[in-house]
């Protein structure tokens, strides 16, 4: 090999790390524009070469670049976002040209976008560097604390924390409340582990939970989860807004300043509030993030204020409302349940509490706005679950140790300790709440007063501010999450009539239309104006989403999906299965009919995508499962002994059909497909005659088109081709290599050679030789002869585009029409093993042929006719 000149580099311009030498080849201005920064090394990328003094400096010992370029993600995964430009890849000819030494050209050429099926692309750095063009503004990006942990904590600390957890503690008791909390956290933690595994399974872009699942596990599961999760978040906006409106209504009621009445006030305040939140969301992610930080600080202050209030000695006003600071007997009484009202059951309270634990995906839902989603999502989500769980457990235990269940709120109910006629725990503290407790008309106490935390705290308005912060931050997070998930789903066009909502605006690609749709859904549920009615609806949909997420991860694990390679070390497929099972069980224990409706919706959405087969390929776990099942069944056939029943049913009619291009001989395809359809194997074989280098591009160009032609014609068959020097050797290859294991054809079907009178002797010899070869390889032979012939290639070749020729043109044949009351004549000459009778029998089972009668003509000696007929 000729030795190429090597330019010596100064030691200052190169540094060695292991087997890689990283050299600084460009100046400061040029290096800043390359696809790989100079600090990370300059190397030669055939698609994006770097130049120095008019030539590329990439020579190595073997005459071509041996230092690998950092792999481009787009080359290895079809996971580009909608509208992303493709990165050009070198063609095979470009790669071959690298090996040819050329002193004037020291590296691979720039790839031709048309030859390499790439798209010409100017990176954002290059565009920004063009003269006269201002640099594009950088979008906002968040780390794991601000982008995930705080966002998740705010979404978990919602309306239930302040307004329903004390009431749930009074109903279920501290013990069962802790069980409800831990059950909810178990489901959300396992789901958080699954989401963490998905987020470390590949490159994460915008689209949140939907993008993570659809790109990792396929569009079937991702589409159904994305749609349900987006709807659940939209309803959650209504739940948190109603909690805020309920607090404002209570404040107005205390000051006798109601707008209309208690119910309509919630509706009015809720609609106004969600409208303001919509305005904050439309202002952009930066404003939304600042608002979330403010809400977070307010909530922390309110928590400190509450804990300080529990240790401050109770005033007479607070004692009248049931607060007596920490007392062991109060803790003991509130440790056990005291069920009241229509929601007074374990699972009834669980359905109300569970939405408070469902904010774990708030960070994943803005995955496109995170600096490093693969690190931020696992770390931030799990930390948020831990700290919020601690807060829930502490709050339920502390308030359950300080406040009795029933109190009148009247200072006149103060009595001497041990007074006769006084019943209940408060009597030992000098208060008689017996009358209202017996009539169940007490206005205060854990069981009756939703604002118990405000009453216990050191400064009540701070708790009110905390309620405002928790409810508004959760509503805002859901209002941002739902449109972003829905936008990505709309852009992928998995479902009809929703593409309108996929359009984005501004530098952050904000889904304005999705915001408006979420706003309309939220307003619709706000009009219900009943928090205890909205919460179970959300519980059902969130549990359904979590069950699907965990099952999807489990399914991908057991099917060994090629696209499932998470690097998250704490993920377990069995934990995911447990989480999915628990979620489903809880759904049916809460409301069985609602669970059936939810799963009915999921099955419909899943079935729609499976039926429509959208033009996407993201490495579906369903595809992996189908492949594994087919592989297992195919291997399993090798262990099954052949029996006459099985042999006649499937193997006897497994056909290798010499169609050439299938659309050239549609009648042959239709005829064989009629008796192999849904019963056995059919392979359409094509022999490409000529030099391998010349014919291989033709094979690659037309193979997919031929397969699509078969699918469009609804023929269940495979297409395969070989390149050979002549027809006979090509057919020999097909006969010996076609099929897999026992899934191999044993019948060769081909057309009758009509031009045998005028054909060359070699052509006739090859044709007859193919028939002999088939018998030598133990194949049955089926010849189809038609008066008008089989080959329609002259008509088909009127189209110049081979791809169009292969996939679109559909010629009609006699075998596609109703046959009516015709006859199928069989001439029985020799005992051929039954093939002569089997084929017409299989034809007669089809609807188009079922009216036809079969006639068998038996030859031979006259004195043996009866015996032959019986045989």
C-alpha cells in the first residue's frame, strides 16, 4: 500500500488518552462551529468533515481514519422528534472510497444526502454562525432539583394534604391512614422505578411520559397511556382548583360574604382561578418555574408554622374547636377508625387520598425542558416521593395526637372536669361536646372541620397561604403537563382528528391549543364543585395509567425487547409486575364498574393502533413479543413428530411459488394463495439473474415493494429472492434454503412454459431440470397453465418507477371472482400421495369455490375400474 504523507503536529495540539489521540486541529473560530467541540477532540466525520488549509487532516497508518468519531444518536435509533432534520450518513460507496489511497484526498468525502437517504442539515451552531443572522435564543432548561424534585413535591402536596388528610385520619384512624399512605406510596414508588428505568433507556426528548413509553416500548402501549394520562392530568387541574375555591369559599363564609351560595361560589372562584393559571402557563415555562419556586417556599413556611402550632399551648378558642396539644389519650383514641358518612370505608377513603400521591410524573412530563432527563427524572422523582411520604406520615400522626374527632366550637361548653352527664374524651379536658356529638351536628373536630390544620397552626393565615400554594402549584403543574404530553401524541398522529392540537409556538414550542383544550376539560369538571366526587375519578385513571406503565416495563423485560436496555440499577421486572397487579386490584376494589370502563377505553385505544398500524417504528415490545412467540413456536415444531393429520393440514400444502416479481404473475399468486390462506406457508420466490454487484441493489430496492404488494392484495405470503448466474441454480438455492426448521415448503408451484416451441434449447433444459430437481429434493410439483398465460409484466412495466411497480399496481385475475357452479376436474393417473385431490378439496373450502363440484376421472384397465374408483 502506498504510504500517505503524514503532517506532524506540535505536541501542544494533541493529547493522548488511552488508545485515542485527541488533537486540536482548528482555530477558535472554526472549532466553535464543528459538530464536536475542540475540547473533546477533533476527528473526521464523513458527514461533517473539518478542514485545514483546503484539505482534511485525517491520515493514519492504514491510509484512512482509524480514530472513531463519537457516534451520532440519530444513526442508531429512529427516535427523532417530529420535524427534526436527519443527519446525513455516508453511503456504502463513500465508505469504500476511504480505503482507496489518494494523496490529494486524505479522508472520506462528504456524504451525498440523496445517496445516503439523509437530509442536508445545518446544525444550530452553523446557522448561528452565519453572517447577518442573529443567534437563536436558547430554550429554558432545568436541573433535577428545580425541574423534577420541587415540581413533583408541589404536585404531590396538593389539596388533599391540607383539606382532606386530617379528615381521613379521623375516619380511618392513624393506623389505617398510615396504611393508606403506604399503599399509595408503594404503587407510586414502583411506578417511579419503572419511569426511571424508561428514562435511562435512551435519549429523552419532549413529550413526557408518552414519549418515554412510546419510544421505549412502542406506539401501542404509549398511545393509550399518553391519552389516558393527559386526560387524568386535565381532570386533576379541576380537582386542585376546586380545593382552592373551597378554601376561599370557607373564608368568605366565615365573614358572611358569600357571592351567591356555597356551591356556586366554588364554581365561580374555580373558573376565575383556572383562567389566571392558564395565563401564567401561556406566559412560558420560565414564568411557570418562578411561580413554582414561590409556591414551594410558601408551603415550607406553612409546614413549619403548623408544627410550631402543635406545641403551643391551646387557647380557649382552640380547645372549644377540639385542639388540646399533644395528648397520649387523644392519640390512642384516634389510632383506631371511626367510620362515618357515605365515604366511610377503607377503599372509599383510599380513592379520595390516592390522587395526592399521583404527582410523581410531573417532572417526567416536561422531559423536553430538562438539562439531563436520564439523571434528573430518577433522582428527582424518588427524592420527591421520599420527602412527601415523610410529610404525610408526620402530619397524620401529629394532628391525630392533638385534636379530638368532635367539638362544638362554643366557649359555653366548658365544664368542670368530671361533671355528670358528660361523655367523650373531651370531658377529661374540661369540655362537654356530648350534645352535638350525639346529634352528629358538631361543626369542629377532625371529623367535621376540613380546616383543622389552619386551626392548629401558630398563625392561621400562613396555613391558608400554604393551601393556596399547594392547590395552585399542583393545578399549574397539571395544567402544564397535560398539554405537553398531548402535543407529542398529536404530532405522532396515532389517532385521527387530534393533529390540530400538535402545533407548537415560541422558542419552547408551547402547545397553546393543548392548553385551551385542557382548560375546557378542567372547567367542565370544576362545575361539579365537589372535591370528594372528582377525586375518585382521577384515582381510577391514574391507577390505570400506572398499571399500564408497570406492565409495559414488565412486558418489555420478559420479551427481551431489543429496544429495552435501561441502565437504572434499581429496576426489577418483578416489582413492575407487582405494581401493575396491585394497581388493577385496587381499581376494582374502589369502583368495579369504573375500572371496567377504564380498561374498555384502554383496550379500544390499544386495538385501534394495532389495527391501523401507524407508519412508525420505535422498537415496539409488542413486535418483540410477536417475534419471540413465532421463534418459540417454530423451534417447538422441531420437537413434534409428524402425524398424518398435521401433515395433511399444514405441511402438505406449504408452497414455494416461482412467481418472479409477484405482481408479474398475479394469477399464480392468487391461485396458490387460495388454498394456502390461513392454513399453511406460502413463499414467493424470485431469481435475479446476473452479477451479484449489479443485481443486489435491485433486490434491496424492490423487496419491500413486493412485500407491500402481497399485503395490499391480502395474500398471506413471504417474499424472498436470490441472485444467481442462471435460473436453475437460483431455484436450487431457493428449494434448499427456503423456510425455517419444519416451517419449510414441500411443494414447488410454477407456471407452464408456453413458449416451449420457440424457446432456446438451454431454456427448455433448465425448465425441465427444475422439475427434476424438485423431485430430487422430495418436493411435490404443481404447474398452473392458463389459456391467456400468466406473465403480465409487459403491462406492468409501463411504469418506470420500480418501487411503484412493485407495491401499487394490482391486476385482477379470474381467481379473485366468484366461481359459481363450475366443476373441478381431476384426472387420477397415478397415486401421487394425495396432492392431486388435496388441492381441489382445499379450494372447495373457500367461499368463492364452495359451489363447485369435484369430478375425478380414473384411468386404467376396464376390469379394474371399480377398484380404482373405490380407492
